[in-house]
């Protein structure tokens, strides 16, 4: 790695979002580490050893494949090595009790749901939502959860707020992963969020592929997975007709980095890999960089 004489970063809160790790899936043993753990470790190493060490790490669900205590303990131990405060959410593959056991700073909110609110710094509030209905692949957002969210939003109507949840409440076009357009939990969530101007963005996981859209008038992003991605195929699917299409592809792990500077929220995405560097800020490119700064005045 090249040491660069960087000025201190401009003051901002950095929130990394890692999603859909699925610890506990795939072959391991005999000295071979399971593939999703290799991918998870690579993403965490990038956060810790790269130039953008985050202030917070959101794990937006499907942390494990089977929701078992051993897989959660493995995930929690790897995260603890990083020393970055973690905000974990449940996905449809997870189990609330096992998550709480592995991340003891997380407590269940009223109603037994795994929601939490965090003051992220520089006036930003983070709300993490529980969209799990055990046994169901798709999301859920019942009346009790809608009340909880409405109360939290009413507490701080003028505080910029970033909301994380596992299930994206939108149609992506990747047919086999999508909810039905008329699912009641989606309408219930929209009714709570409609007109809540303090909500800067919603960020989700679950889809295993990056998308950007909006929901209830609020920007919505889905962060790609640490586990392999869902293949980009937007043609309709007939569940009764296995047509041999690609469902999952071995694309590299990726994550999101949300940057809040007190004025605006910007989300970056990075594909994790040891990529060749094609240009560096060295003497040969100094004129170009100086020219760009001069242009800025
Ligand atoms: Fe997932
Ligand atoms: Fe999921």
C-alpha cells in the first residue's frame, strides 16, 4: 500500500453498510473456510485497512444463513476485531434471540422487535427497523411496528434521519426476489413515511444486487451483498417452468459507504477486490490535479 500524505478528511460521519453475509452457507472444513466468510473478511479488511475507516458499521440483515448461534458468534467475533461500533439488523434468514445473544449491546424494542435508534453524530439520527416475519422470505411491517416508527419519527421531526431495513419495499424487476406490488406491509410502511421530510434516505439489503429508486417520496438504495449476487435478469419468471436461467452469480462482495457532512448524505458503493491501480497522484499527474483545483477557484 502506498502511504499518502493526506490532509485530514473533511469532517463527516461515515457509515459503512454490509449486508447479506449469509455466514453458515456452503462447504467448509478440512482446512477450507466457507466462501461467505472469506468474502466477509475481505470486506471488513477493506473497511479497516482502506483510507475510509467508518465511524459505524450497519449489518443490514441476513447476517447468517440459518440464524444459528454459532454463525452469529462467528460474525460478531470478526466484527469485534475491527473495533467499529456495529448496528445489526435482522433479515429473513436470521433469528432475533441469536442475534441479541451475539451482539449484547443490542436490545429488543417494545413488542420484541429488533429496532433501534442511534445518534450517529453531526446531528444525524439512524433508525434501524425489523422487517422479519419468521418463516417468511419476504418482509413484514405490522401495526405495532408502524406505531413504533411513527412515534420515533414524531420525537425528532426536524432531525435528519437515515433509515435502514432488510427488505426493500419496492419492485426491482428481479421477479423471483420481489414482493407482490400490493403487499399490505408495504402500504403500511409508506403511510408512516409519507411526508416525513426529515428522512433523508432508506437503505436496504435482501436483494443481493444494487438498485437506486425511491419510496414514499424518499430516496431508497439497496446495497449489494457480501454473499454472491442475484443475477441481473429482468424478464418475468414462471415458477412452474424452470428455464435454466442464472439466479445467483459469483460476482465479488460489495458494500456501501454513506457519508454525512452535516448538510448532505452521499452514498458510495465499492466492489471489494485487490484491483490494479491504473493512475496515482504522483509527479506525472500533479499538473492535472493542480489544474482541477485551480478551476475550482
Ligand atoms: Fe440475503
Ligand atoms: Fe433476505
